């Protein structure tokens, strides 16, 4: 199951990615998207540390799916954690 991180602030989004890279317990290939000036990072699997960081820098979204982002969002590229 994927976790989708959401932030409406680019600086918080980038800070989250920076911290997640340092704290991920396993290597993960994620995808970043922009949709209507909001930023999303699709993170495969679950990681307790990443879940904690989500709450600090944004929120976990359940109302936007990865498929919706692929169809309607602007793909910003891949992000490797760890």
C-alpha cells in the first residue's frame, strides 16, 4: 500500500523530501507530482519514520490516488529515499 504525502507549500515539500532521505529505513523509489499548486509524493510501502515526518511537514492524503495524479498532475520526477 502506498502513502501519498501532500503539502500546499513547496518549501515544506522539499524539506520533507530532504528529511525523508536522511531518515528512511529502506531505499524507496517515489514519484513527485504537482496538481493545482499542491505537491504530492507517492511513497510505496510503509515506514514508521516517514509516517512521523508526514505529520510534521504536511499531511497524508486519502482523497487523491496515484492513478489520479498520473492522469491529472504534472509529474515532477522520481525521488529516491535513503
